[in-house]
C-alpha cells in the first residue's frame, strides 16, 4: 500500500476505532453527503473491530460469545475508508499522520503518510502499569477481548492443574487468584470469573469451591467509587460473603517468582495475577505537536477542539474536556464510556458544522449513573437517582448495556445468548490451545515443542 495522495475533497482522518472513533465516523457518514464529495472519511485502527468493553467480564465467564462483544468496523462504517494500522506520529503543522499497516510490515517498505484536512484523535487508552517487580512477567491485563478469553482459558486450566497434581504447593498456587484494582474492570471480572469457577468445580472429583482463594487488592479505602459509597460498601459485603478476600488500603509490592507480596505483609503464591489498576493515555499522544495536561491527556475546549489548534479534535480517554456541569472550575470529564459516546455525538456535529460554516455547540452532560455486575444475578446500581442491589441491579446492568451496545445485530445476538444461557448450563471448556494453533502440527512435524507449550 503506497502513500495516500493529497485529497481533492476535505479528508477527515479519524485515529482510533473505539467508542469515540466509531461513533464519530458513524454519525459523520450519516450527516455528511459523502457520495457528493462533501468530505472523505478515513479511519485508522489496529483492529478491524470495536470492542464493547463492558461485556468483557461476561465474555470471560462464557455468558457471551467473544465475537458478539466486538463490532466489525467494515460493516458499520461502510461509507468510510478503513485502514488497519497503527498511527505512530502526528505532524499537525503539516497535516500528516505517519501510519504502519500489516502490508508495510510485510513489504518492509516503511510507514505510509496520510495527509488530512480535519483530524479526530481518539486512540483511547492503554493499561497503566507500575514498576512492580515481576508484574511485566506474570501480570495479566483485562482490556481487550483477547485478554478476556485468554483469562477464561487460564482460570479453567488452573483447575485442571490443581486437580491433576499431588504437589500441595502447586495446587495452592493454581487455586489462588489475585486481582489488583477495585474499579469496574477488576470487580466485574473477579465477580464473573469466581461465579464461573465455583460452577466449574462441581465437575472435578477432588475440588470444592472452598479450595479456591480469590483476593481483590485495592489501594484506596473503597471499591466501585462510581456507584456511590453505600453501594460500594454493599459490593464489599456481597463479595466477602462469597469468601472473596477484599484488601482495601493495600498495594501490590511484588509478584516475583509467582508470589504476590502485598503492602500489609501478606504473601500469596499464585499463578494468576490480574492487573486492572487504571489506564493511561495512548503513547501516540506523546508523538504529536498537541498540548497535553499533567496526566498526558490532550487539552481540549468544550467544543471538543484540541486547544490552540484548528482542524484538530479529540474526545474520550485521550482528551481532557472541561466539565461545564461540575461546580468546581477546571474540572474535566472522567475517562469513561458514558462520556466517550456522548462526546462523539457532539464532536461529529461540530466537525460537520465547521465544514459548513455553522456555529459550534459545547459539550454538556447529565449524569445518568452507574451499574456494575458482581456475577450472575448479582450487582449494584445507581441509575437515574435510584439505588439497587442484588438481582434488580444485575437486571438493570444487563438492560442498560444491551441498550448501549452498537447495532441492532449485536443487540439481538447478545439477547439470544442470554436467553439460551438461562435455559442451559454454563460451558466450562478451556480452549487455551487456540492461542497456539500450530502446536499440534509442529509436534507431528517433529519440532521439539509440546502441544501446550507457550
């Protein structure tokens, strides 16, 4: 794929195909007369799909098929040009983005340059890690569908290891699961996977649910701050009632040699360390000529322009957008999906208005609330001013996210899977071999590798 030529019509380059990127492109292709040459939309995204991250815990637990957690970009953005690649640098002074694609890697031809007139910079965020000894070697993330399914396979494989070994130390380490981070990702992943594992052990002749040890480590004094203090306390009580060890005001100090060492002096030999302790802006923001704040997010105006620039826009996790509804001046919107989807709508409208010489609008939002799942039929919610817990909250969680998942196609498929999962028992099959599909063939061909070798 050679360098793209200078556009004859205004080119809108959208970097990122997540919440902001996909919803912005989707709205622009509806509002703009693309067939008549009003603009051209190019979307650059490393994966050919958008991941609906609130469903990752249910995908990990097997309640939703992995392919229904993602939205194919080529299908929904049929009027846009999709470039599967990674943006490495943005030179806004020259209006050029430097991008690598699968083709450039195969050809060895170097990165391509994509010129643009209007830029939407929405690469999202990446996991925020800390220089903790052993974390890079043994930690497991939980931000992508690949990580979610990999974690599901890993947990089930640990049950197989524990059931097969006579070594007490190996067994205990296999049955100890440590999650670091008490936000949505950590709590929901732990709740769903604990539920799944507790169900799965009934099929192991020498395991019982009490053999499993689940530990949640949170550096602050509360979990799920988004649902409020009262619901957060209920979540702690609910999880502890399931024999889950909640360690508040505690930090992970080390995980070297597969031993999780906590700041309270506890030591847990474990083969599973799930890291969900926050996110940080995508590294590409550091390779642009745009202003960023002290947390690395792009400085933006309430109209979602990148501050001090023309023709550059941002929203979502990558953007520090003024929160005009907050009582304290200088407050910026939180990096969450609720803001990202709403900001994408305003951004698309303002970008279209700019092309047509119309006035812009400021981003203002009304707080809806928050919902969180704690496993099958369990949850907490603070939605539209109402608090709920247990089954009602779990039902609100599913109803809310079903209404928000993109496209009718995905809504119908997810709903069908939920109905079927209510009629039949959980699937507890581990397909870890999918991560190394050539292993069996390599073994047959005489290569020195075991079928399950990494």
